[in-house]
C-alpha cells in the first residue's frame, strides 16, 4: 500500500503504552497500526504523543488584543464589561479581522485545530463581529474548523434590537446561540428566550452563566430544568459558573447531579476566572475556579478553554490550551498523573464531546487532523507544558515548531 505520508512511532492518548504508525492518504487517515508496512515519505517521532489537535470550546476572537485601548484599574467583571463595551464602539470589521487573525495564527501554532468562537451581537456592534469571524472561518479553514456562537454580552431583554440581530446571524450561518443571563434584570426570562430561539433554529446553546461567588442563589438549576423541559440534553453548555467554586460540598454534589442528569456540560475558563474573581478580598483571595475535576467524577462533561486573549477580562494570553490545562491543574491542586490526564482530556476529547463533533480522533477513516507534542503522555504534556512540534489539518501540514536546540560548548 502507498501513502501520502507516514507518521512513525507515535503514541495515542487512548493507548499511551504502545507506539503506532499513522498512514495518511487523500487528507484522511488510511491506517493506524504498529510497524505499518507501506510506501511513501515518512517522519519519525520517537514515541511522542499524537493527538487530533486541541479544541477551544470558548474563545472570544472579536474582542481580543485590545489592551492598548482600555485603561482598567480595578480588574473587576463590571469594569471589564464596561471597558470592552466602550472600546467596541470603535471596532470596524477590518479591525476585528486583524486582531482575531493574530489570535488564530497563535492558536494554530499551539496545536489547536477546532474552535467555538463566541461573538457579540447587539445594536451598537451589529453583525460586524459575526461577519468578520465568518470571513476568517473561510480564510483559516486550511488549519482550523471554526464554529460561531452569537450571544448578547450586554443583555437581551434589557437591550431592544438584540434579539432580531441574533436571529439574523442564525439565518446567515451562525452555528449556535449563547446567553449571558446575569446581564438582564430578569435572568430566568433571558434563559427562556434563548431556549425558545434555539428550538426555533434547532441549534445548541452555550451560556455565559454566572460570574460571582454568591452560592446562595444560582441560575444553574433553571438551565437544567429548561434543558430537560425542551429535550435539549447534550446540547447545552454553561461557561464560567464560578459559583460552583463557592458551594459547600453537599450543595455542589446536588448541582453536579442535576447537571449530569440533564446533560448540561460545563466549560471552565481558568485564566479569566482567576483574574476577575475575589477582587473584594484583601487577603486569602479565593481562586473562584469551578472544580471541573469534581464534576467529571459525578458524570458531568467539562472542558477548559482560553476565553479571552489580551483584553480587560484576561490581560494575558498565548492561545495555548496546554497552558490552560496546566493552569487549571495548578489552581485546582491536581498533581496525580490521572488527574493531569483528565485535564488534558478537557482540552481535547471532552471538548469534542461538548461541541458534539461527529468525528474527532486518530483512527482509520477520520480526517487527518494530527498534532504531535513533545511529550510521551497526556500527564507529562500537562505537567511540563509540552510544545506542539508539528500539525496537520486534513492531511496538509499546517505548522512546524521545532524543538529548541542548545549550542553546548
Ligand atoms: Zn466568554
């Protein structure tokens, strides 16, 4: 048999003990087996880990890289929303496109092959962000699959004109709808509206759900209730949910069971949550990061994602998901290899499940999306912030990032 390319001597996340070869043909994976026989050019990786690429389930491309336009002093959520809302009035499509492209190119070099991008829609920005990201989706299809979640960052019921724009975006190809219930005076009302629009367009839902540390009341239970009432299990994700970090164990377990039973997934955004939460404390500052690892044990699907890059919500960022997995492990005090492997799964396999991707994995017949990391296991990759060395999208090499070389005397 002849192949376009053979990647030799790699380990796969689902079986790190054995090394295999991957044969690529016509943009797809034609064969995966040890000591693959066949002709064609080959690259050898010395037992390094190959994965189908990292997945961002929650990334804001439209408001990335605007730190130079925002003067923030407090580092609170309210300040970030206000600063970005002000900066947004100066956004043009070309400007959004240029900033977002910068993030996409970093993401590609960090081994990301799929992105769910949250894009703001309201009467001030209109569909500028949506149109810009739609164009980038085409322009970067050689390296990334991008899906767009349009959402009302500044409110839905309180912001007349927003719903019509969300509907227009969905008619023009937005892939799903998001919500931000804490921005409306009637959060439950917003949740209900979002479900009704999702049903009308038959799309998944991804809420920015809550963003504070008050565990005395929450909107999680209402989302679970509506998910079950609408038969939307497996199609709803909630992001941040920082309240989960503030709940005593019994309450947390109760909510985790509701999420698992309703089929609602959780996305934790550690860089943003660590930066914005607990600003009212002057000592013993809480982490404010939802304990995704404990949700996993209760049967809730979870992902970790970047959220923001270089803006008032998160004035950091290199679009590295291996860094995000490491940051979560560190903040959540996870040190055992199995726990670190779980963190790796939350930027790969579990993220694919959250996005309801029909194909994700290195197996014969799948599209040849492959990234090789400078590590031999998932746990090692997370612990050591392993660098991606090379990546392929549908069989075409999309980036190279050689390991550093030392010039010893
Ligand atoms: Zn977000």
